[in-house]
């Protein structure tokens, strides 16, 4: 006796496909919501740090890390060289063994910035293990958590401080401005070795919430501190897995030259000379960006 074999009807298959599509769509929407929430949380984090800096400055008449008379306030005593608490209003690093200034994150004001804020009870967490005189390195992995706060953005991103900005030459304070940098840190050996760690969408979202939404202008730029730049200084424009113009000498300046799109771009201008814009149309979810946010 032959048994009847009953398969799925086209209607049943259609319903299953619709359900699968709804599940996939829900997952993608959920991921977008999570990324948006992380970007908002990071903006709030930066706002709190800016508030902490202003409060510190009002109370002690100097910036965290930059106090020339730090010991009189009960903070760790500073050295006598530039970048060790010279009170010039610029957060500078200092070569642990002497030498040039720059973004030397383990020594000088860039390191003591977090310690001062912590000891003044103006920041969440304890970042009081940095030293202004001792060479620290290599520091990797979870040990970095003692020196830099983790960005709410996730993805291994940290927040650090540096100075110089557009046109900087080997990390020197060309423009006299201070920045919060946002990027992953793989290693600290005096200087930090960093890389792109934000998606294009995250960078654009943060930039538009705080500034003009353009990667090479305003108070938020696709610029980050990284000493591991071939043949150049310790900063670079974030453009992809590497740096914009990494093969050319510093200083790194904005460009309006025609920049073609590439899968590794943080920004481009569609190969038409003019201002660069974030590569949102094709690279929104690619991890190609890093940011620096000027103190407010």
C-alpha cells in the first residue's frame, strides 16, 4: 500500500521565508540600535571628561597633568622639563629618557592627566598608576586599562589625551590645542601604537552629534595619535587600516585633492576635488576610522 507523501505548499514556504526575513531584519536593526547607543554613550563620556577638566581648572587654576605646582595640591610632584607640568595650558608628553616633546603617553602630562583627575575625584575609575619619570613598556592587553579609560564605544577603543592636531610635526603642539583621542591601543612603549577602531558610521555619528560631520575640519577630526607611522611623525589621518598619506612626510594637513573611494576609506570625495566626507554610502559598517575631539 502506497503512503501519501505531503510536502510544503508554496504558501507555507513563503510564510517561512517572510519569518526568516523578519528575524534577519530585526537582528540588523538591533545591531544598528546598539551602535547608535554606543555612539551616544561615548559622546556623553566625552562631555563628562570635558566637564571634569573645566571643574579641575576652576579649582586648581591649571589643566590636569599640566600643573606646575602640583605637589602643593597633593598631586604627584612634576619634573622640571617641558611636558612634565610646565603650566603652559597644553597637555604634552615628555620623552621618559629626556629628548623631544610629543605624544609620549606613558610619561609627562599625557599620563598624569588621568591621575590628576582621579585624585581630584572628578573621574570614574582609577587611573593613578602612570608615571612622569619612569619608562613604562611594553604595556599591552588588559594592562592598558590602568592607563587609559575604555571608550563606551567598545571595540577595544580607548580614550587618551594629546596635543597638536592638524599640521602637527612629530607630536609637537603646533596649534596649541588639546584633544581626546579615540582609537584602539595595541601597545604602549613610551609612545602608543594605535589604529583605526571605529566604523565609518560610528565616526560620522559622533562627529555630527558634536561638530560639523566632516572628517578634516572643526573640533572633531579623523585624526589619531599613533607613533607607528612609516617614515613620519606620531600622528596621522585615519583613512583605512592605515593612515591617510602615511607614505608622505609629516605634517598631515587636510586635503581637497581628488580621493577615490576604496573599501578601506574612512572618508573620500568620490574622486572629485573638494572637501572630504565620511564614506557612509559604501563603508558605513567598515572599521576604518578613528577620531580626535578637541577639548571644549
